[in-house]
């Protein structure tokens, strides 16, 4: 199983992903929010690459059952129903709704991977379930880090390295590219305390300055769910569950 890490969406074009299995991660905060929304009953999520397309897509969907969600520079966009804080996406607000979703980095990365054979949405909330799924799939795959404004970011790279480490506990049949080896090394150095790492990262500091410190604590939660969202035909939905359980006993937060 060959694992490559794309450290920024700017490093490749859309056609690079043709025929590949791709794991997209934007732990602060888009993929964490997507997983949370689907856990809390959202019907589906339509990721888009621009605010204009978000408005257009939402106008073509069923009125009261559609919410427009997203952020620009961390803040909710004027006229949108919700921003990008996972704490906003509660069951009473989004259950049964279709969500059109735009974010500065995460949804753009998801859309960029659209030519993949399979696009998997991951964060620390479902890292163990994603690792197990990939080992069972036993195919080469890409980890696409959403990054920050088309540049490298620490938190997504740490996630990539920790996902690789989790996979290595389950199988030795792994080949890492240079970026995979680098991500694993970075995770060993910076991944011991996720909340601390988030708070010291550029984007984490930016979120704290804008009042989203609680989001960092939430995004550091480990293995809250076994559910795995996938992106196909322009929509994100959960993979069918293998069993009736979505919560993992003993889920933890790194302090």
C-alpha cells in the first residue's frame, strides 16, 4: 500500500487525482465540521469552491430544507445560515437538512479531488475508522492536506502523519513517499498534544484571535465516531454503517 501526502492543493492539479483514492483533511475546521454535521443528522453536504457557487447551488435546492453554510477569514459569511464552527452544527439546527458548504480551504480541496475514484473525508474525530477502512481497502492512496491559503499548514500534516502511524499498527505492507515520511516525522514531534499544537499553529492562533478557541478543543477530540463521509456525485454522505454503532467506546481528547 503506497501512501503519498499532498501537502498543499496548490502542488497538484485536478487531473492528478484521476483514478486515485484520496483522503481529504482540513482539521481546523472544515472536515471536522462536515463529520459533525453528518453525525448530527444532516441529510447531505454539497461542498463548493466559491461563495457565488454556494448561492447558486442553494437556489436550486429545496427552500426550507437547505442551509447555506461557510466562512471567509474564519467568520460566517453575510447572508449565510451558519459558519464553519463545528459547534454550530447541532441536531436541532441541521437534522434532515441539505447543507451547501463553502470554506476558504477545506471545501476547495474536496472539490479539487473530485476526479478521484473515491474521496474520503477525515479528521481526528474518525481517524481510527478511516485507518481501518484504508487497510481493508488495501489500495494506494493520497492524503490531501487542505493547508492554509494554498500553503503548508502544520495541523493537517500532523494528521497525515498520525493516520500513517495508525495504519502502521495494523499492517506492515506500507510504502511511504518522501512527503509521507516527512509527515510521519512531523507528527512524532508535534502530535503528542493536539490542543497545544493547534494553539501554536498559525491557523490555530488566528482562530483563537477570532474567538474560536473552543473549536480547537473540539477538533482535538479523537475517535468520536466510526462513521466515514465520502464525496461522490458532488455530494458528501456517510458510508453505510457496518454496524449500528457510531460512537466508539472510550473516545478521548488529547489534553
